[in-house]
C-alpha cells in the first residue's frame, strides 16, 4: 500500500487544492499516470502516480485544500478499496521529507498502522464530517486543544513525523512572535461567521469569498513584503516619442512574421540592459548579506480574474526584442489559461508591473521578495513639454521604482532610472 | 549523618530489631557460624545465641515452611535465602502458604515473616546464580516486595518489613552491599508503596529500583553536571504495592519515561510500570515509554558476554539520548 501525498510543486507552495481527480476509486493506476490536478499558489499542476496498483482510496476530495506532504490518496492491491466511502479521511501529515519539486509517495505510515485505517471506516458516520487523523503524541494533542491549535498547521518533528510537545511549543512561540505569519494558514472563515475584528460591519450585507490558493499566497507574500521590506520610491518621466516611432516601424516590418513588439517588451529590454550595470538592483537582501544575482530574470506582472501572476523572462539581458516579445506573449497566454509551470514562475530577479493600458497616471508597486525592486509603469500620455522654451507635445510615461532600502539607496535608483530613460529615449540602443 | 555501607546497615538493623523485639529471629544457610555468605549476619550468633540465629540445612522448602509456621504462632522470622536463585525451591511455601494464610484464615492469622535475599548479576556467577526473579513475587497478592537502592532506604524498609504483619520479600543486590550512603539517625521507617524521587529533572523520567536506580542516579547526575539534560530519577523502592501516583506525577511533569530494570524485558517489572503510566498518564505522554532491560538470555559466565547481556549505564544513556526532547525544558 502506498500513500499519495500532496506534492511540493514550488518553493513557496504550502498547500494545494485538488481541482480534479482524473482517476476514480477502483481504477487501475500505472506508475506515471496522472492522478489528479492540483491548484497551487502559482499554477495548476498534475500529480503523477509513483506506484502502480489500484486507487483504493481518495482521501482529499475535489475542492479540498491540503498541506504539502499530507495524504491525498492510497494506492494498493485493491483489497482495501472503499467505494463511495466519501468523505474520506486524512491519515498523516508530513509523514516524511517532501522532495523539493517532484510529487511524492510514501510507503510508510499506512503499512505500519493498519489499525488507524480500520478505525476510520468504523468511525465514518457519513454526514460529511472530515475526521483528521494526525500522528501526534497524547500530550501534544492535549496542549493543542488547550491552546486552540489546529494540529494540521503544526509540523511534526518526532519519530515518523509525530507531533510532539516541542512542536506545539515552537508553534505557540512563533504565534506569539509573529501572529500574522503563524496564523496565516488558518482555515478561511466559513461563510457567515464573522471574524471578531470586523464585527462592527454588518456581515449580513456582505458576501464572504473563500480565497483560492493563489489569492492566499498573494495576501501572505505581499503582507510579508510590506511588513518586512523597507520600501522607498523614486519616480521619473520618460519621453517615449522616439521609442514608439521605432516600435511602429519594427511592427510594420515584422508583421509578416507575426511578431508584435509591445511597449512593455521595450521596457523589459531597457531594464534588462540597465540591470547588467546595477547588480544591487538585480540583487537580494538576505540574512544580513547582499546577494547579487548573475542572471537577469525579469518578471512581468500579469493580471488575471483571480489575482495576479508574475511569470519570468529568463536571461532577459541576453535576449533581443524579437525573443522577448515571443516569450512574453507565450507567458501571458499561459498565465491566462492557468498553464504556467513553477519553473516559469520561479527565479525572477526584478519585476515590472505595467498598468499603462489602464490609463493610470502613476502608481507604486509592492516589491516581490526576495527581489530588491519593482518598476511600476503608468500610461504614456500626450503632454506639453518645454523644448527650447517652446511647448511641444511629446509622449510622456511616468515610472516609479519601488526599492528595498536595505540593499538600495536613492542615488543608485535615480541613476538606474536615468539609464533606463536614456535607453528608451535613444531607442536604437535597444537594438544592439 | 554518617556514611555507612549497605552491608553494615543491614547488619545494624537486624541487630536493633532483635534487641527491640525478642520475637524477631533469623534463619538461613550459613548465617550463624559462617556469619552469612555475604556477612550480613556477622556477629549476631555470638550476641543472640543459636535460638535466635538459626543455621538451617540446605533445604529452602523446609525452612521457609518452618518460618511460615513460626510466624503464624507469633514469632517474627527473618529468613535469609543465600541467593535469590534458590528461592525457587521454596515457592510453594511462599505462594500457597505465606501469601494466602492471612486471607484464608479470615484475618485471624497474620504471617509476619521477612525473606531477605540478594539477587542480580555482574559477579560472574553465571546463569543459575545471577537472576532477577522479582516479577514472579510482585505478581502475587498477599506478598509485599521491596528493593532498596541506598543504605538509608534499606534501613527504613527493613524496619517496616520486620514490623509488618504480612510476608515480605526484601530484595538485596550483590553489587550494592558495598555501596555507601548517608543513613539518618533515629528509629525511622519507610512505609511500603512510596516511591522516591531521587533526583528532580524536567526533560524525562527514569524509573528504576535496586542497583539500577543507583546507576540511573549516577547517570542523571552526570548529565546534569555536563549540562546536557535534566533527568528525573524515581526509585520505586516498593514493587508491591507500587506507588503509581508518584510515577504518574513525574511523567505529568516530563512527558517522557524510561523504565530501567535489571530483569528480563518480557513480562518484567517494566511492563507493569508502563501499563500503569499509560492508564493514568496517557494525556501527558509525549513519546512511547521505553524499557531498558537485560538481554533475554541465561546470563553467561564469560565476563565480556556477561557485560554484553546485562544492561547498564551505557544502555541507559543511549536510551536517554534517544528519548530526550528536541528542546530542553526550562
């Protein structure tokens, strides 16, 4: 008998939501078969079987959100098949190390603990109660109860992943130190149950929406960013007249190839070239050190109905406009259909958020840690500009760079923006 | 307080009890002229004469039966069985007479007798002379079984044993006879069924008795000195009746326990203690209780093999390290 666990599909993933089971209880499963689709904080992913056999039990139902490492299904000989035994039951948490990316399966706890399974079916009452079976010492259970801790949120460090007193004490300590961080993965308030803090607002007139994994991640990471990264902001105005002319000429010339270069592609190119000269802006502040990345990987924020994703154009400084345009278009299309892979979302060293199409005069963005900076790009507008003391109409674009003051200082950022501006105002430089 | 050896304390206590109560008398093999195989009865024949210090034939069944009869008629015999291993011959007298008569005669006939006997291995006395059979006797209602680990406890427990109206098995350990310890002054007694916290600790509890309790105390004290772990040591002292309350309270504090015993693991004293703890301290347990006991073989004569078969400080320390919580308790 083998457990299928919620795989860890990206570095930041803490839980995943089963969107669809592709195999049903009783189905024969071969190693490598896709068992289910999982929505993570970053993408929709497939969970593959690592063992062959019969899908005996589906533990996590569609729509259910499960922490990584937790059992979502059982593959066995077929002897233990439990048809229609829904809702089923979670067996263990974190029953071992979860490999960094690949879906994982553990042969362990299920085999050692037949009594647990026996107990489950006996206890099923069929009214939709999801009883959680978690390996925890009696003392840990009692402490969790006394402190109102959900054992599902606690990582067990005892033998076989058992939750012991140390783990509960760690959890309590962490919760005391940073209530936001520790409380974050708590289950979302059910509809109708008002959190105490906003009880003054009548909940009767409100709709309470359960967050998707992605929305939870955005909420967590951006809160973390604003609370831990000291942001400062430097703005500039860039005359886009020349670069827009160039873009028009390029697009006419490239139209037969089906290539269309966007304003954003030009900004990506300008930033990528400039970042080569400003390693701190392409760096991270980490544990009291500056980490200067050798690669320039630029994330581009893509708006989605359900939130926001930031797919990454890798080695952007080595890529010409043609390649950048093609990759950006493909990433945006994948983002909109939920097909981005973790690899396409990881590893960004700098981000660009462009609200130019939305007629925004200016805005500031929140840094996407561990990156040190993010460029907020507003709309390009026809503006009177004094040239030789005469008012001239030019295409002016406002940009604001949000920077992490632990690694970046005002003058560096100002010089960076000046260089980006120089490239965009002398756009032939973008071609070489 | 004076530091006295356990051997000397036993001798002193027997003498005092004989002086205190003329019904107290001693029986056993070689306890008179030879003054005992381990010299526990040294000088007593000379002082009290052959009516009160009786050398017996090599016939455990006979003289233990005689002691039961003497006790029924009002005397207080203290019988020495030369080593615990020889007690097998007298089991019928102990099990079916000594332990039953007080009950079966409707409480009219107490059997106030004590059987003193040394057990334990480690002296290269081989398989038939090194055993720890206490679980057999602690199993029997009607008997009381005590096993001190220090001279101070030996004195208090032996007084209680002799003055008690029930048959008592008083377990000594060959390797403890020379152990020295402080012995309080005065006519104190230690009630049966009271465990002793030898050393307080926070990280885990080691429960033991007799020689192993002394070893546990040493190991725990060293770990504390080296600032490694804070180990609580509880000496049960009395196997029957067992003081569950003290054990449970200790585990409530530490959440983790090891039973350290010299007998064999299966069906041993540790099994009873573990069962008691899981019944009464379940919600306080942070890990399964460990048993550190002797290897389940007849004890070999060869010194290296004997050492390998007997459990000791090393085995205990490794179990402590296995079981210790990740973070130390403050």
